[in-house]
């Protein structure tokens, strides 16, 4: 594959009835933080825009950047976040209620990151195995005692894993499927991997929440698809899975957790019908909904720039809080650079001393906020807003204010 390819037909249904909306123009990769040296080189940028498939309802990017460019060194590390830990704990608890593991059972986590989720299952006394293409992360996982295969997951990988480890009782994929271009190959891989009575549990951000809460900044090159339940149920059903449970989660601004089994004729969960009806009421299968969304986002950008510009002319100092990928989308799309944000404070040591992609804003440890005392903190990682505000009580006590940009500009 070249650097990137243009999508001409829908990833799920093959239709060419695709409507373009929300064009970001040329954008740098949202997780491609830069070192001092890299600031002097030309930064790669790729087109970023959305397509709505009028046939099956899938929202997808119009461009797929080569995954080897995006995922071979991946900075996202969830174990630093309490919110993520709670979500993993709840997932493990739910599974624990449904199935009993023995010491021969096998739990596989696709996109296992630093292995955090699997450590919850390790405690249940079962075999665990992570699969992740990022070398840096799988090395971290290995060091913390989580066996991990450094590979992109697909059908071929699944076959070799089955040969070596046998079939899995549980296959997990949290925040993975949105990254997958060839969903059929991926899901065939899951099917190959999964024992006949096993469970496949998958979590992804829910497009209903994305649209309803203006979360445009979760749209970036890594996230190829933005699923509603209807198109998702269509593809899994084609691959002989049935959805036995679905739950809405608050994580990442709103996600779905779907539990699947191999088809055995049991009736599908009522929750699926309920959510599909809700999606219809929200206009998720209607192109006008997405056009209206794009308009709202334009308005949001104008409002935010106005507010920030006003503070600047009054001599106020503003910093960013949380060097999240979504923050990089927001600052680039709304053209908010180092002239507005002095720097961005972040809790991840990995990012300290680096610069944000596109806008090249410097990243510092979050402790800096407490002695530096800026006037405003723009919360860029709004999905962790409560956690961030709790951490910066001192900043608040001394008169600092938080700006939350999404779903509406709000000052606290
Ligand atoms: Zn489609």
C-alpha cells in the first residue's frame, strides 16, 4: 500500500452512494508528536474528510493512511488514566459474571496496548495473550508479564495464533475496529480465533454520541469508521455472529460495548432493536443530519476562536490541558496555535518535551500549571475533563478558569 488510498466504496456494503461532509483539508497525523529535530523537517499531511454511506448508514473517512505509518510507534497508554482502568475493571467484571475460566481457557486481546486490560483477566487464573502492532507498547506489556504478539491482527495472524495457542474462549477488541480498513478480514480472523462457545466483546465510540455532542475532534486519520449499531449489526450478521448484548458506556465521550457469539439461532438482544429505533429517531441514517453537524462544528470553531481571541487581547495567558490526539485535531482545524496557547500540560511522561503535530505547541508536565499560574486552561482532553479539573484544584483556587470546548464552549 502507498502512503494513503482514497475510499471509493463503502467498507461495509460496497455502495458508491457516499456523501462527503466535514472536510478538514490537509491534516497531520493526530498522534504524531514531534521532537525538536523533527520540527525542522517537512511534516507529512494527508487529506481528512468524512463520507456517509446512504445505503447502509456507515460513516467513514474518505482516505485511509497506510497503517504501518500510523501504528508502528503508538503513544497512547491507557493505564495512566483512572477512567480507563474503571472501564477495564467493569468489562472484566461483566465477563466474569457470564463465563467461568479454567487455567486452560484463553483470553485474547486485540490491540492490547500496554497489556493493562489483560492483567484483569490474568487475575482470574486463565491464559492470556495480547496482539498489538506497536513495538514500543508490546515491549511494555511483555515487561509487565503480559505475553504479547507484535502483529497487526487479521485472518492470517489468527490462523497462526490458533495453531500455536488453540482457540480462544474470549476475544476482546476495545477501541480497535474503528482502526480497521478491511473489516471482513478482521472479523473472519476473530471468527477463526474464537471457539464455538466463546464470546467476542468489542467496544467502539458511538457515532450517535459523536453527532449529538459535537465530538468532531474524535475524527482523525486513525479512526476509519464511526459506527452506528445498524451498519455494525449488518456486517457481524454476515459473518455469522449474533449480538447477544449491547451496552452504552460513557467512556471516550460515549461508546458501545457489544457482546457477540457465533450464530446459534438464539434471538437477538432486544437492546439492539431499541438502539436501532433510537438511531432512526436521531436521523443517523439521513445525510441531512451530517450536513447539519458539519455546520454546527463550523459555528463552534468561530465561537471558540472569538472567546480565546478576546482573552488574549485582554492580556490573559491561556494554556492547553491534555495533549490528546483530539486536541491536536481541534487546534489544527480551528487554527489555534502557539500564539494563543503558551503550552500544553500533560500527565504522560512520554509526551514531555515533544511538540504537537501541525501546530507545534510545546508539551510540559502537568505540574507546571501549579507554579506557572496561567489565567485559563483549555481542556483539550474533554473526555477526561473531570479528572483533569480534580487534578488542578490549586490552579482553580488561585483564580484559574477552565474552558471546555465541547459540546459547547463553556467556562468554569
Ligand atoms: Zn454502506
